[in-house]
């Protein structure tokens, strides 16, 4: 029996609804969301929360200004698949996963900059099987102090030791993370321009 592969993927990866925990997490406007997920769950969550966003895939050009809260699918997205390109869009095995073009994508450098400028980076349900992202996290030791892994349970000893090279593990699941998002106080706005990472003061009197 012939199977329409695109239709099967569309039915599988087009999300109709989310859990209350996911809605709570996505009700906040994050600086940037990078996702390896192929589905459109984040877009659905933001839309139902009334948050306007721009959504990009790794092969999209970077705009001159990236709005706060933008979503970047680093391994493609169902919204860009169609019946003609569905086989090119699929990541079928580990070899094709490694050959994905994210490493050559301009969004790779954008993720690198985001890791530098963010005050905290949260990985929700992520195992660091993506070699490109793991390499970025290892580039600078300072990134470990602001990287947090949200997992449903504490991983086994081997996986735990691997993750602890990159950041802290918090086995609180999406329920616990949603509760933190809901209850933690919002940090005060920056009033000292010297605290902004994108601002660099120059002394005109220095030789």
C-alpha cells in the first residue's frame, strides 16, 4: 500500500494542543528559543499565549534584527516540508544527523552569541546528543555556570557525569520548571549601562 510520507509526517509533527506545564513555560517571552524539535509545539504554545513571534529554520537567512522571543529550529521544521522535499528534510540516522547543515548555518554563530549574552540557558528534556551544541558549550568554561538541564529524573551515572561537564542538572521535569517560571521574581531592569554586555566604553584619552 502506498503511503504519503509527507502527510504522515504532517499528522505526526503538527501539534494541536500542549500540556498546562508547557503552556506555562511558553507564556514567558524568552530571549531566544533554539529547538531540535521538528514539530510546531512552540509556535502553537506562543500563539495560544498571545505572544507574537518569528520562527526560523537553520536554512533561513538571519534578519538584520532578530526580535526577542524568536524561535530557531536547528534541524528543520515541519512547516517547511512539502511532498517534493520531504526526503531531504528527514534526519534518518546518526550519519545524516551529523551531516545536517546547522554547523555551516549562520544560526550556529547566532547560538554562539546567545550563549555569551544570556544570563541563563535552560535545556528542557535534552540529552546533548547534538555534537554541534555540545561543542559550543565546551568552548568557554564560563558557560557552565549559567547552563541548566531540566530532566524528568536524575540520569544514570554515565549520563550524569557527561551532563555535569556542561552545567547543572535539575530533575524537576516540566512541572517543576513551570512552577519556577511562575513563582520566581522577575529580575529588576538594568539601570547601569556599563552592565550591558553589548555596550563597551572607550576612553578617548588613552594612548
